[in-house]
C-alpha cells in the first residue's frame, strides 16, 4: 500500500465488512446493480474500491453514520466488471478490506448452445452429460444452475467444447441449467446466456419447482429511484417546516412590539 494511503487509512481491529450485490453479481450489459457493504455499528464512512486500486479517485465514498452502505452503479458496461472490495471507518480507524466480490457483465458475446445426453429426463443413478458450445470457440464455459437444490450454483470448464458429466445423478442434480462462455483473458466479461435446459430426475418431488425465474434486474434502478424520491420528499418537508417555523417566529416578534400611542 502506498505510503500516502497507509498514512490516511489508520487500520484497527474492526470486524471485517461483508460485501454483496443486488440482484446478484452476474448482471446483463446496460442494467444496474446495487453493491452493499456492511460494517459495524457506528461506522460513518465507507469506501468501495475496484481491482485493488489504491487511488482515492477510483473509490466511491458514502458518508454515514450507517452500519451498511449502498453503492448504486447504473448502466453496467464492460469497464464495470471486475473484483471489488470495501472497507469502512469508525472514528479515526479503518477496517480491513472485505472479501472480494466478482462483478460479472453478460451479453458481450453471442449465446452458446446447451444440450444433454442421453436425455433430459433420467433416473437416479444414471449418468448424464451436459454440453456447452460456442461458435466463437471460447476457451471457458460456465454451467449455471438457476433452480433446484443448491441453486444458484456454477461449474467452470476450460475445455473448448465443454462437457459437464454427472456420472450418477441424484435428486439434487435436477434443476434448470444454462451456459455462459467467455475468454480466459477477460474472465469477468461473459456471453449472453444460452437457452435454458431442465434436467428432470424421474420420480423426484422437486420436478414441480424447476421453473426458471429471471432475476429482477430492474430492482436496483427502481430501488435507487425510490430512495431518491424519498430524499426529495424529506427535503421538501423540511423546507416547508422551516418556512412555517420562520413564519411563527416572525408573527410572534410582531405581536411583541409595543403599540405606539398616537400623537396628541
């Protein structure tokens, strides 16, 4: 850490903050995301930094006092993708950095295909392989489970023609899957998601809960607009109250002025 920043950030044994993204850390191009940093009671300043940058100009700052801070990032683009960490200040002391949050932007490349062999409905103990493939010849694939047990869950393959084998399936393997592809040189920039594939385990009670649900990627913008409107309303209310108080004091001052007797 550069000397200037080390002098500025007086570190203390404060609890490590936690960091997460809403509605998630995998966000389509052009959508918005809220990154939340939670510290300890009494925190009054939060910093969010990207890719280990120690330049203050590359950090976002939210004043407190709060236990948790929200960083609204609109219109996600390629430069938004990366690894984020946060820290917070209480009195004159700074916490250590949080664990990293990897923010992934999707929609950079055409969607890959997804298929399954021998069939999309199998019995417990049977082997099955899910296959992802991209016409661009991507060298990395992510098999993303969106519904079912342990969802959301991701598996990574470094094969140009990615195979994801399940030698002996169980009920927990049932669910909805999709694929992303990306280039290993740009690990946080993913393709558009593939079509969804539902893997059903014959006789499983989970089959009725496998419908794919698309995350509400507009939540961050809606939430931010709501908070902004609430702040405007609070400001207007305070301004009206201030004007009323001023009017009351002005009238009270006028009433206390002595009445002058008319000249004879």
